[in-house]
């Protein structure tokens, strides 16, 4: 994988709940620290787009989906711990 490969994430949140706000803040901080200038984040509010959440099979929030580079991976939670994020998203040493 190229060091400059763009990482694309989609984060499903439930409005402005504390867990949603925390997940957004943690993902933003994680990407700035580990994937500076190599990431894009899309936020989907399941309250505003419930059909999209259902179509995408999102059953819990917050849910983060790593869309690219493949394979697609999901992680549920506030993204508070960096090592499990690396492992769950299959990022490993690829971002370092």
C-alpha cells in the first residue's frame, strides 16, 4: 500500500449524544495524528438519515466504517483507545 493512499472513513452517529460527540472528536484527533492529509471523514447522522443507516446495516452507534483502502472494516464505540482502533481497522504499521 502506498504511503499516500487516502483513507476514507464513514462514521454513523446518533445526533449530538455524548457518545456521538466523543466518537467524532476521537476520530478527528486520531486522523490528524496518524493520517495527516491522507484521510476523509463522512459523518452520517442516523436520526436524519435512518433509511441510509438501515440500508448500510448499521444497528448501533457510533459505528465507524473504514471504506478504503480495502478491506472494508467496522468498529463500534467511541474510539477512545488507539491500539484497538489500529487493530480493528486493520491499519497496523501501514500508517506509521
